[in-house]
């Protein structure tokens, strides 16, 4: 009886380690993504990872023959969640990196859930290499990047005029708030381009009569 109890405790400890490891690592990665104002934040990454980990643990308990369909369905199904991170414009799709990363995190949760720690840690390190490399390229203005830009005006202006004056070429208009009483409007956009070009938006519009405020995230 004591031996069975000990084995049971060790089994619970092993399951606990898998959950804690998955939770902490996914939370850390998700916080960085949220800090960078990406479409998917820490909550989504954490839920996906620990959910996949849970199913992997159950799949292992069910046995190899019954586990394969369950594990494969997780990887396939998570694609629908990743699709929610995509923002399509007339000639460009934003959020592909976020969609891909959430899919990889589902796989990460599965790997840790079945107890393959070495493979899981290697995968996790590689994900950080990709993210940090992307941050480095963005810092030096290499490649194309996306930023959320909020422009406030002190008068109601034609939207195309605001965008043209700001020198914005590739963008996704998220929403517009128009205050007819105070004759103000606020535009929320996802802007794509080089970091240095996006950061010059305030300089292009700061002296215009309708300009009130601008925020780049």
C-alpha cells in the first residue's frame, strides 16, 4: 500500500512539474508579446499552453493508440485561434507571426505534457531566438514592422487627408471615434513600414491646423 501511495505521489508530482513549467514559460513569453503590443497577449499563450499540456497528459494516460488522434486534433484546431490574430488589408496580412507563435505554443504544451522536457526546452529557446532577432531587426529599422497608431484631431477632417498628411501608405483602419459635439475625431490604425518612417509620423502632422495628439505603440 505504501509503495502504491508513493508511486501515486510521484506521479502527481510529475504532473505538477509539467503544469508549472508550462505555465511559467508560456507566461513569460506572453508577457513579452503583450509588452510589444502584439495581437495575442499573455493570457492566450498561457491558456493555450496549459490546455495543450492537460490534453497531452490525458492522452498519455489513455495509451499510444488512443492518444495520436487527440494530440493531432489540438495542433489542427489551434489554427482557428491563430486565424483570429490575422488582420487583412487590401494587399497585406498582419499578425502572421502571432498566429504562427500561438500554434507553436500549442505544440510546446503538448511536448511538455508528454514529458519530453529536453525537446520542449529546445523548442522554447528557439522561439525566443526568433522573437529577440525580430526585436533586434526592428530596433535597427531593418525590414517591415507594424505599430498601432492613434491620431486625434481637434476638428472633423477627411480621413484620407489625415492618412495622407501622416505619410502612411500601408495600414489597417481599426476604428474611428467622432465627437460631433466637440468637433473632434480619433483614428486607430495598424501601420506597416520601417520603424524610422513610422516614428516620423508626429513630425509630419504636428504643425497642421487639425492636429491635437498622436500615439505610437
